[in-house]
C-alpha cells in the first residue's frame, strides 16, 4: 500500500456528509494520496460506513457522532490520526461557529488542522493560541499565495504535446473532480501515463501533484497559474494525457468558472459533467439550469474546442434510470454519455484513446 503524504486524518463534515456541502469530504473518502482517512465526523450518519452512505459501496471508513467518540474508537483500533481535515464545502466557504469546538479539541490532542475554507483559521487568535501551545500546524489551503510566487500567462503551454482534456460541468458541485480522477486512473489502468491538474482545494487535499487553487488566486494570475501547472506536468512527467479539473460552470450565477481553464489550459477537447435531474443551479432556487445543448454551444463558441462526451451525475436517480438517461443524452446531443462513477470509466477511456496524439 502506497504511503500517504501526510499520514492519518479524521475528516470533519458535521451535518453535510452526502450533501453538496460535503463535497470535500466526499473526495477524500473516495480517493486521496495526501491522507490515510481513518474516519468522518457527522452525527447524521453516525456508526455507518462512509462509502456505503456515499456510493453504496462499503470502504471501511467509519462515521462518528463527535470527535470524542472518534478519539476513543480510533485509539482502540490503533488508528489515532495526526490531522483533522475540514471536509465542509458550503456556499461562500464559511466555517460554522460550532466547528471551532472540534478544531480546538483536535489541536489540544496535538493534531494538525487543514482547512480549505475562506474563513482562515490562521487568522483566528484563539485557535492559533491553542495550536501554538500544542506545537500544531494549521494550513489554510485557500489562503492567497504571495504574489512573488505566482506566474503570469506566457504562452509556453503551446509547447505541451500531451492530449489535454478539460472536465467542465453544467453546474457547480456536480462531480467534475471525481470524474477527472476516474479518467486519470482509467488511462493509467489502460497502460497510459496521465496526470491530473487540480484547480481546487479538494484536489490538492487528494494529493494532486500539479495543482493551483483557483478561488484563492488573484485574478491577474489565474491564467498563469493554470498554464504553469499544465506546463510543469508536461516538463516533469511527459504524460500521454493531462486531465484538467473544471470549476463551477460557465453559466452558474455565483461560480462562473471555466473561462480561464478554456483560455489558459487550452484543452484539445472537453468532457462535460451533467446531472439530468438537476433543474436549478446549485444553491440558487429560481435560477433555471441552462439546457445541455446551450451549455455545449457556449463552451464550443468560447473555446473553439469540441465537447466530445458527457459524463453523468446520477444524483436523485435510481440505478435503473442511469442507462435510459445516458441514452436520452446521446439522442439529444449526438454525444456518447457515461456514468463513470456508477459503471467505471473503461468504456469512455476506449473512446478517448482514439483522440491520443501520435508521437
């Protein structure tokens, strides 16, 4: 078993697991090379298996009611973590006040704390006092890097010879990152080399080697940081495929992500993640989701690149609804459609391999 980058971790997701606001926790439960996830805190699903709750597939990661019950049970199984990771991803990235009780308890235990929220723990004097007293580190993953470490777009990306695929979405919190990882792993399983370009805090927490965190970056440098991550992956790895994780969606009123990824990441093709049962933009009742055809057209007009496949998010769908939904999308758009989370990525990888660049 590959050793994790930062050791054992307990993920805090109180009241949000198995909801869109728990997507960071979901990513860590499904896959991470940065941590060895030993448990999740959410009283809603206490004593259940996190994989079973999330995907109907047990993965041996227990869910605890509180940090106190987690401490006791994990100690008994020799799984005491060295970190608490905030697995919440609420609208606006704000930290619930009650979370600080758990954070301080973790620091008192001597654990480090990683957070991807916009409420920076390192700016909280009370929290930092506890951290310093116990020799703990706090990492605010979304904190803006120093300007002298950032990159401006240079055009160097035109030298990249890998097949570049962007996984965009018709909405935020729709599964772009998960699909990106499944494609990377699918290419690797098919005997090809592939690298993931992370563009959000969760991908970094999952251990994406080549990452930038878009919504922590000063706007002038977003394109340059995307380009730098892609170029670095090319220079250091020379992979067959580079998969770029999308953010938000072009037409989401609050998270209109994707423009910089198309402009600076300069993908050769786009894969579009879509939830057929979702009618309104995530977190914005009354804002009707634009049709799949409209969103495909917007991507292709803006980028001059083709959308070549649709990946399906099966939220609010039963298992027997997935195949008909994929068939309906293909009939509507003329594009192949797959639920890679439910059924694996092999069939989609077979199609994507036909787009590989000849060496």
